[in-house]
């Protein structure tokens, strides 16, 4: 089958089987073209509550599909390709965080949404990259144990100096591939270009950027900016999407190695097979996990208002 034939079949099956397709911004262009909603982790969490179809297919990684299930437990939720895991989500054991909670009873535990549903059950609130600063400002407690991404945590701590953030050593292995040497080289090659990076990058890289934001904030910034060239410090699919969307501007990756193989695991044929009922994984979570994890996600949605 050609790409266009697969796309037509996907559109037909979505209607026939009452599916909504959610896609994270890191998905490839062909998946963007068949998705109903595309965005960053915060936007996808909001959409998870709003969609009216009985089935939802997540093109992203596992914690994103789990978030949909937690927010809409009555829906049947599928992860398009079950090997799509976020390595950061598995970096912190629940038992370790439970012990830290005992040792630090006056701290609120705030988790990046890139965590397992199980870990979310013992957290006070979740954040995403686009909502973290606002949420940390709005949390009544001044003492925060921020897990698992110490790079995002460092960036948030600098924006909200009135709060004390205790950070652990976790983070995104994809964004850690970007170094200050990459920034130096990119600035030499493209001196006019603005540097836009994700806060999952190392603080030394973030400190050299012209703009720091979530995936969709980077896209919006580049689209609305008067500048004509940009160096992008996040997963390289964003470079591809911006090239499609802004033909009059130039986009360069900060590092050609900033590729998330988990985000890239999902293909258009995976989506097609999942809609046919031949592939994908239905997300099943225990009621108790949904109930407890939901509190931290609801808190995120409330505090981000
Ligand atoms: P955002 O799209 O929320 O910026 O998240 C980035 C990311 O790494 C998702 O896994
Ligand atoms: Fe996880 Fe990083 Fe991949 Fe996002 S880019 S899914 S944080 S490994």
C-alpha cells in the first residue's frame, strides 16, 4: 500500500470504529497528518479529558497513553506501538521516593509527567515542561522534591527562586546528547540564528539559549518570530515539522543525534494495524492506581490555570 492509501484507510477506520488519534509533537510528519490533535504533554492531557469518542489511540510513549487512561478511564485507550517507552519514566523506583517522603515530611513531591502511573500514585502534583513554572509558583508549599528530571528542575528553580527545589539525578537521555560544544559550533556556522531549546537539556546548554520552552512553545516561538533562522535544541522531528510549516525560514538541529528512538518507534502502518485491531496495546490500569494517580494529574490541571 502507498502512504496515501494507508492514510485514507486510517481516516475511514477512525470514523467506523469511533477513534480519536492523539499525537505528541515528536511524532513524524505522516503521523501528524492523520492525527486529530497534536501537541505537547500538557495539551495532550487536556485533550484526554475532552474527546468524545469511545476509543483513543495515542501516538507517543507509554506514560502519555497512561495519562489518557487515568483522565478518561471509561475510554478504551491504545498505545500504537508497545515498545514506545520513555526511559526517564522508569528512572525512579516508587520505594525510593516513598523513603524520601518519610525522610522529608515537610516537602511536596512534584513529578514531571514523564513518570509511570504507579509512581504518580504517591506524588502531590504533576507538571509538564510548559506548565512547570506556573505550577511550582502556585503550589502552597515552599519546599518541593522535584522528580525525576534534574535539568527541568534546575530551570524551574531559576524561574521561581522563592521556592526551594530538591532535585534528584534523573533526566532525558535524548536531550543530554546536546552539549555546549554543539552550541558553540552552531553559533559559528549560523551566527544570525536564534537558539531555541527544551528545558530537558543540560543547564549549561539552557544557559546559552535565546528561548527555552516545551515542544509546542518552541514551534510557536519560531513561527511567530521575525527572525529567519533558528537552531533547535530538542528532538529533531521538531526541525522537520518547522521546515514543513515555515518554508520562508531556516531550521538547523543543535545536534544531529538528538533523536528519541522511542518516539520514533511508532509508524503509520502501526497506526493502521492498531485501528484494524491487529497491533498496538490496550492500556489497562488497576482502579486503585487510576484513582490515586489522577489526584496528581488533576492537581496539575488545576494549578496550571
Ligand atoms: P513536551 O512536549 O511537554 O515539551 O515534552 C517533551 C518530551 O520529552 C515528551 O516526552
Ligand atoms: Fe522520554 Fe526524552 Fe524521549 Fe521525551 S525525548 S520520550 S523525555 S526519552
